[in-house]
C-alpha cells in the first residue's frame, strides 16, 4: 500500500506538533493572566498572590545556609515561623542612633512618608509597644519605584518583626527565631606553656565560657592548680547553637574526658524527662563529691600569678605536710567539704588559720589567711564551697599563699592525690537507662577521637 506518500506523513506530524504547541500556549497562558489581573509579569503575579508563608518557600530556595543545616532548620521551623525571612545580603542596613524615631530613620533612608504611616500603624500589639533600641539595626529593601518592599527589626537576637508589602499594605509579622543545636567535638592537647583554657581556645572552642566549665565540672576530681602538665589532654563534646544558620553561641557540654598523667576522668551529662539530673561518671556516680579537690578556685589563681615565687616556703614547712596555692592577697578560700570549725585563730607559725572537722575520719586545715570570715566560730557548721576566709601571707610565709592540709584518720595526706570518697550513685531504677546513654556517649567520643587522630596524628600522643 503506497497510497500515503512519505511527505504527507511529514506534513501530518508537523500539524500534530503545531496543534500541541497551540494547545499548551492557549491553555497555560490565559490562566496565568487571569490570576495576574492584567499583569504581564508571570512571576510577579504569583508572588503578589501568595501569602507570606508561601513567599518563604520562594526565598528558601535562595538561602545561603550550609547544606547540613537546612534540614535541621526546616525541621525546627515546620510551623512556618520564619515566613518572611530574607537573605540579609539583599537588604540595606541602617543603625539606630540615640534619639532616633522611625520617622527620622525613614527620612534618612529616603523611604516614602506613606510607608512610614503604614509601618507605624501596623497591627500587632507587640509592635505597637516595641521601642527602637540604639545600636540595633533596621534592614529593608525598596522596590524599583522606591517604595518599601520589606523591612525587619530585631530588638534582641531571637525576635524579629518583619514587614512585607502585600498589595498596598505592609503586613507585620512577629517571629521568634529558633536556636538550632549542633554537636561539636574537640580534642585538646595541653602543650608546654598552655593553660587548660588557652589550649581549648587554640583547638577551636569558640567561647571561653565553655572551656571554663571544665575546671568547674571537675572541681571534685582534679586540682587544676597542681595537676595539669604538658602532655595532658582533654576531649569535649558540646553543643554549638545556630540561629538562621549563623553561629549564635555555645550550649551545654554533653560529655567530657580529661587525661591528667595516668589518670582519666570522664563525665557525661544526664537528663531525665528533659530535666537535668547533672553530670555523672560513666559508671553512674555523681560528679559532685564530698570534697572539692582544691580550696581555691582555679579561675582565681590562673591569671598570671607566678607560683614559682613561692619556692622558699618549702624550706619553711618541714616536713611539708600540705600543699601551697600561690594566689593574690584577698583571693577567697573555700571549705572543701561540709563540716564544723574545730579550731581557728592566729599564731606565730600559721598566721590566721582555720581547722575543719568533717567527720571522725577527715579533717582539713587552712593557714596564713589574710582574714578569717566572721561566720567562722568554734563549732560553727560550714558547707562545701562556703567562703571561710581569704588568702594572705600571715605567720611564717614569704609570699601570699594558702597552705592547705588534708588529714585522714590523723595522718597527713597529699590533698592533690589522696583518694576521695565517690559521689552519690544513681538509683537502681535509673542506672540501666543511664548506662545505655553513657555507653553511647563514651563510644561516640572514642570514635571522634579516632577520627581526629587519623587527621592529625602528630598532635596525639596515645
Ligand atoms: Zn605550705
């Protein structure tokens, strides 16, 4: 059958394609035009007909967030609360000066007076009672015609007022920015000349307050004044917080391991039903113990005070039955455990002194004090961490320091190394759940350490 020549076939297919194209053109475009109400700009019409929530999805596609954060952010803001958030790169920023009002700022920025009225009368009560704070910023964007398209103001880091132009109105929305927490790990090696703090910062911990938590958490275990040596190391797993993809600050420490000489101390944070129970060893004993390892806070003595000045003192106390903490005069001295004052006063050798009795077994002594606190009376009860006096140089002493003695059953022990009673164990009912949590954290730290070692073999000694 050759009745249908090949060129007819070609013509027919062309016709079919042309019809199909026409169908697409005439069905799609008129719909768009009708929604756009006469507008010829298709995208503009979509934008102006969507509420702020839908606009955010348009903006989200252009977000400058690191990929790994986008998922978390969308998870945290699934209620659509970061609706009108805009990329700050496309916004103009003006600083609010002392004495500024919206009117003076709008004048300075050449924003039309009509928009000022709209913003001033925006409805939320929270906006109406809001003050402009000097030093904070307004961020805005003008249209090609010079009208205010978008404006935002944060009176503090986590609250944002945003104004979005929708038709002839500026719609105000109050948004609470969500903090997104991310786990962060650091391995910190303490080299000669480092302090626990400086080494942590050098290893990449962003906030000093995070590193300062370490001597606080281990104050029952480690004497940070005497026990830290080059070659010691620690690992911390903690939260870094992000707001809109930007680093906001550090959160809590989740787990921590400190290696001092041949001793390893480990603590994990434990919550139950969202309530913090505290920090515990992986075996389930509380970090908090009956005795503080040191009667002087590490924070007070690490700041540039040179302990070497004290060496002659070792010749004075013979045999040296305690440990010396060189610290500026007036530095607080704390009772290391609950107890009662067994003796206090002043003599030629000890200067001002306080002796505490903790029970039949344990006693502690504090010598060369500058002052004894008025709460210290014979037989008075003291609590762990209670201030009993201040560092001085009274009695036989060649420089300001605290001489501290630790007595077990009448025998002097080295306070820095004496074995101290463990903290309270978790209850039987909690221990199983805790153990699973602790094991998981310890394993995770171990894996992170291995990964770290693989990346920087020269920095890790064991
Ligand atoms: Zn001494």
